[in-house]
């Protein structure tokens, strides 16, 4: 290994070696050397010894790196070695540092299998559509709170509520990363959040007539039956779309929903009305699948977007979603005077406050109830005594 004071002029003049590479050791800076290959490539390297190990690491190529810049870098590396730090190990550790994409892959494989299919598909959509394109390549150790806020701001421009959901998903994944020692701080904790107002859209009596009439006229009977079942049961879309015949006991008039398709992750049993049983009996007569609503591929349907679009055009309904059929079901129960506790159990709510959002709809049945007291007292009291 020849020794030479490395200068830019000297390095420029060096020819490519005829056989193996040649290493020129700098006489000015300890550990600095220049490697020249047979192809003519010239690279600054740093050699050192630590804990009995001889090591050499790449600094950069000439002329991208000048001699002065390489010399400064070599001196900085020398300081680390003198402190007992192995710069090559530190560099390798940095290169192998997990990224946001790595976090997603771990989160998807370790956490998502234990959640419902609908929730899993929702999370996948959040990450594939927003998180991975924006932050996927970023190392977790470089992830900052401002990156989270920037992502939230970007999504909020078109979907403010979804922005909250995406950040919530990222926050959960980072907590998993924290438990696995991939991060020390969850930078999504305390992130920005858009204000949300609970949606309470449901069909009025007139809209309900238009809706039921249009559903009866639909050519797509799979979609029509699915929508009817949604309205009759108040079940979630994923529960209805993925339903199998073995979940139903039509004689006992009940539906046993498996835990893997229920939001609360608990098996639930719901009673079925006579109209619901009649619909299911008619469907079963012509069914050739394990699913109530089979797709052409053989599994369960995922959506009914085209039939729904047609239905909205026919009925003239605005700002109405499939999930609002669940709200409509609840409003009908309330109009019949059913208590919130009963409604919550029928809808599968795990928290009373979820059902409490419908409390304001109870004014009419309560008014009718209190009017009944007036009538009773009026019948019992002498004329004009209560006036």
C-alpha cells in the first residue's frame, strides 16, 4: 500500500492500475486512503482498528468529494473511533433502520388479522391511498410531528373526517412500533384533529315511501334484497353483504352474527321480524351459494355502487348513504316508542353513548306518552277541575 499526500492534482493524474485495485494511504490524515480500481474509479475510504478488528468504510468518490472534504470526514470519523464508536456499525444500523412502510407491513401482519374484515379493508385503504405514498420511504427515526400534521392537512383539503381516521390509524401503528422498540416516541400523539359532527341522516315518511317503491322496482334483485335486509334489520353493511345462510335460524327467527364480522368482535344474536324471515325464505328458495349475496367470483359482494347510484337518481334523495339505512331503522324504532337500551342492543352498540345520539328523536313518542296522561286524568277528574 503506497503512502502519498493526497491532493486533487495528484488524484487527477493517477492512471487506472493494470490489474488489481491500488490503495494510496494519505500521509496527512490518519486512516484516510484512496482506492483506485482497474476501471479507473477513485474512491476515498477510511480505515481504522477497534476492539481488535481492522475495518474500512467508504467515504465517497472523487471528484464528487474533494481531498479537503474527504480529509475533514476522515478526521470526524477518527474522533468517533477514539470514543469507542464503530462508525461502520452505526452506518449499517442507519441503513437498516425501519421505514414507515416497514411499520405498515408489521402492523398489517401482526395486528390486522385480529380485526373484522370491514375494519381491515378500511385500514388498508388508508395506508395504501395516503400514508405509504406520502411517508412510506421515510425512516421512523426521522419521522417528525410536522410530517404527521402535513399529512393531516393534505387529506383534510378533500376529506376532513377521513384525515382524522388516517392519523388515528398511523397513531395505533406507531404504538405497535413503540412496543417493538422501533420508535421511542409516538410522534402522532397529540396530532391535529378536525372537528366532527355526528351524522344523523334518516328517511322521512315521504322519503321512505319513495325509497321502498324504487327498491321494489329494481332489476338488480341481489342489490334490492340487500338494501331491504339492511333496512329491516338495521345491521351494518359488512354484516349483511358478507352474511352466510348458516348464520340464520329461520324457524327460531334469529340471526347469529359471527365475531369476525361484527365491529365489537363479539358473536351476537339478533331476533328477526316476520317480514325479514319471509324475505329470507324467498331468497333461499333460489339460492345456490353459501352466501346470501354472492358475487360473480363466488365470494360475497363488496359493494352495490351502480344499483345505489340508480336508486338515488330514481328517488331524488340527496346526501344519503347506505349506512343511513341503519339510522333510518333506529328512527323507526324510536317513533314506535322503543327505549334507547333496546335500540342499542338491536343495533349492536357496545357503548350507551353511541345510541344516545338518537335521543333527540324521542321527543314525539315522549309527547304522545305525556298526552296519554292528560287523557287519563281528563277522564277521571270532574269537568273543568283540571282547567
